[in-house]
């Protein structure tokens, strides 16, 4: 769940947990929650960071992880994860009531986000951009700021051990990370190139990425895009692929790296480089089309 709020943090946490349901086949309980550890659930919620506690709703325990990101003017964004925080074996529940779960579009247009920055790779970016639009869906390009970004071409010339980078096209971002409400989107594409090296430090982007994994919605990552999902802490125990020089980024985040043109693990579709774009988008579009049904 993503909620932008201006009320006191403790009041919001009480409202938030009340809206959550224990992920089980039984009917979702409701009622006033009580955190069993006030030290975890009270004083520090005004601070940006990650928190965990256990709530009791009508006698049923609920483990809850919460990520808080300050957005200024006394407001902050909160992402709630029933079952705990991503990583450490956390698995998204099949269904969570009241958390802004995936939108059912009944065959209507799905709206996806594509992440770019300066030095994002041209083919990593334009191939999925046009492929998703070709299928009749919307794509909003997002970046640190709403401005025009310089893309690059990556290829390895004969005799080179590493990629050569040359200037590519320019692409304007439709929206800045900080202005995005992830619940408005049903798919996420993360381009490669050098951009992920600095984008992974953006707290708003981390908030966005974690939201897609929390809601179990399609995420596509290619090449250096793995650095962003690794930084978000959402690939532990998942099988992924990426460009070979990013193997350690994946494994350092707890993922299982394989050298394969495409991997699909739950909602995450990964490819090595733009050479694998057909297989990458073929698998991603299967997941995206399911959201639109």
C-alpha cells in the first residue's frame, strides 16, 4: 500500500494496520490493532527508514514491515508489507485486502512505467517503450526529474574486453520519481546502460520498485537494471540474469545468477543485454497482458 499522508505517524500506522488483512483464505478480520512492541511501532515512525512490528487484529497476529520515505512539508510516503520487509525470505501474499492491489482493467489499457536517466542504453529503452505501446498500452517514462535525458549506445567492438559507449538519442521523461503514485501503474520496465549506477540511490525510485513487488505486478529488468532491483532488496532467492559483469550485483543481493537470454521468476523478467530483447519482451508482455484481462 502506498499512501501519501500529512497526519501524525502513529495515527496513520493504526489506520494502516486496520486496513490490512491477514493473508489467508479466511475472511479478513477488522478492528483496532495493537502493536505488541510499542518501541518498534511508535516513537520512530516520524523518521525515514524501515520498521517492523507485530499487530494483533481481533486476536490474530499480523507481522508488518513498513518503509517510510520523507517527501517534505511534514508529509511522508509509507509502504506496508504484510509478512515483513522485502528480503530475508519475505514472500508477497497471494492477496492482501485494502492495500491497493493490482488494478483489474477488464481488457482496457494497462499503464506501465519505464525508468531512465542520463546514459540509459538506447535499445534497452526504446525497444520496450515501442513494444508496449504497440500492444495498445500506455508507457510513462520516469526519471529523477521531468526533463530530457541523453541516452547512449553500448556495444563491444572486436578485440575489446569491455563495452564501448557512444552518444545516442534523447528522450524526455513524462514524470519525476517523486511525483509517482505507484498504485496508478501496473507494469515497470528498468532500462540498462550506466544510468542504474546512480539511479539506485534515489529513495523515491526504491519506493516505486518495492511497491511493484509488494503488489506482485510485472517488472522487467535488462542489463545494469539489475542494480536497481538489487538495491531495492527484492531479489533474494530469485533466479535472475543480467550482463555478465553485473553477476556480483545480483549475487550480492541474494539472487541466483544464470547466464541465460531471459529468466522469469514470479513477477520479475530479466535479460542480459539488448541482444536478448525479443525473448525479454515476449515474456514480459505475457505477464502484462494478464494484468489487462
